[in-house]
C-alpha cells in the first residue's frame, strides 16, 4: 500500500509546485481576525465536501459496492435544511433542520443498503435509482426554487472558522474517527473480508448484509453533511447544482488513493491524498486559465495518467519496453 501511495504523493507535489510557479504567493498564509487564510487553506476548504463523501465511498467500494447517489443525497440534505430554516435566524431552527436532513439521509442510505444487501441488486443500478430520483425529490422540496437563508448558526458549517475553516475540521474529525474505528477494531477487517469474498465471509459467520447496510448508511450521512457544507457556504440550496457530479470526484479520489474497485483492501490515507489531488487539480485548472468547457477533459486526462502510472501492469509493460529497446 505504501508503494501505491508514492505516485499520488508525487502527483500532489507536482500540482502544488505548478501552482507555486504560476502564483508565487500560493503557499503564503496569513491570520486575520483570528482566521487562517491562504491558497493551501482554500484548497482544503473547497476539498472538504469531496473528502467527506470520499471517506464514505471508500468503505462502500471496499465491500465491492459503489454509490452514485451521494450527490443527489447532498442536494436533498441542503434542500430540506434550508426549507426548514426559511426566514428564521434562530440557531435552534438551524440545528433542527440539519438533524432532520441527516436522519433523512440515513433513511436513504438504508434504502440503498436494502436494494443491494436485501434484494441483491447490483450496486451501480441500485444507487443509480436514487441518483436519478434524488434531484427530483430535492426539486419537489424546494418547489424548483433556489432557497436562500440568513442564519448565522447554519452559515458556520460551511463558512465558519475556528482558526481553520469549520468544514476542514469536520472532515478531518470524521476521517480520524473512521480510521480509529476501522483500524483499531475488527470492523475494518470485516469490511475487507466482505469485499474480498462475501460468500466466504458469510460462511465464516460474518454478517455481511449488516456490514453492507452500515456502509451505505454511513456514506449517505457523509453525503448529507457535505451537502450542508456546500449549501451553508453560500447560504442557499439549489437542487440543480448542489453536489452535482461530486460522486465522480469522490470515486476518482478513492481510486487515485489506491483502493481497488474490486473491493477488499482500502486506504483512508490514499483517499485523503486523492481528494487533495482532485481539489488541487481543480484549483490548478482555474489558475492557469484553462477554459471552463474543457476543464472536465483536462481533469480526466490527468486522472487517467495518474491511474496508469499506479497500475502494476502498465508499469511492467513500460519496463519491458525499456528493456527491449536497450
């Protein structure tokens, strides 16, 4: 796993150095009114929702699954919370709205888990259902409107600071909690066992269905929190754009970090690196002035390159060609 992390680390360093060349002040940090600002802080803040969703996605992928619905779940969480808050400035109303949204997200995760573990539907198809219907649900909640709110307590989730942006602290706290839970207990081993061979793990006494259900619920809750971050950062819920395509960034972050889509072994450290690469790449694209219409193509080329470099078969083929030439 350490060898798999080498290329993501090198890719991240290369992107950071490119930003430093284009913007010499990119690494500069400053404290203003007790808040830390700078290019690196912006990368971490903007990448926090992707990291949070990628953490949940890592555990889902480790069980041989995939969750395409996380972007729609994020939009639903934002819509439900902002509609509940309405014009209220009260912190209690904001907390209640967020709680309702996260409970709903957990229920949506249970639905995905039921389709995958209960009915045996392929994960990509099961979650595609909610991916498609989820934005429709968010549109129904908001009645097709962009819902704006003015609530200081809600704004703290995505735009607040405790020296560092609160969104960064939340994502890192969840990452640390998941790492502690999965690596210091048997849960991580059980997740990997389900991903390697679900039938063998079931025969060995592992409750594979319960584990699959659990990871889908966790992924949905992570998506809900990410949706709250995205929405509260702009104090608005837009069912069309909140969390749009974030599932793709999360999946790419997990794969770049070295976790196999075939399930089994996973790396939370790799997921962190992958999320940083995706966000730094996005920042780099805007910094060097790449046209908006080709941004996704540019990102795809870079991601494919990193994945090919990581691939043992690709490296073996390249080494063989070098030997043949020499």
